[in-house]
């Protein structure tokens, strides 16, 4: 792969890393749960033991946790791809060293395997 292409992918990866890290920070920092007061403006009908509210709060926390975990996985892949640029193996599969098609790298610049190896 040419130096220009590697520079292009490095820029793309760094931009993607900044975007994913910002998304992760937003989810990780969103630890407040919505209450009935937030939605209705008063607490006159609020029951702190309402199972529906508890379920909604649990669902929101699980969703935020899943988003943070997904961002962590993507950040690790981006870091791996950046390391591969540094060590001269970017664009080659981590599994068997086969070239990763450029079409795949354009869509997913942090890919470290070919499509058929994705489940490994």
C-alpha cells in the first residue's frame, strides 16, 4: 500500500476514533435516569415503586451500557488498525496475512480481517 493511501487511512481512522470516543463519552456520562417529573413536570402522580418506571430505567441503563461496550470494541479495532499502519501490516488480515480488499477498508477502515473471516 502506498504512503499516500496509508496517510489517508490514518486520517480516516483518527477522525473515526475521535467520533466514537465522543459518542462513548456521551453515553458513559449519561448516568441520569429520566423520571416522571422530567416528563410531566410535577410529582403528584409519581409512584417511586412503579414497576414500569423501574423497567424503563433498567432498559435505559442496559442500552447505554451496550453502547459503551460497542464503542470500546470499535475503539480497540481502530487502535489495532493504527498499530498495523505503524508496523507496516495495515490492509493484511490478522488471521492469515491475506490482503483485505480496499473496498472493505473504505467502508470499514478498522477492519483487520476479510469478510469471510469476520466471525473469528
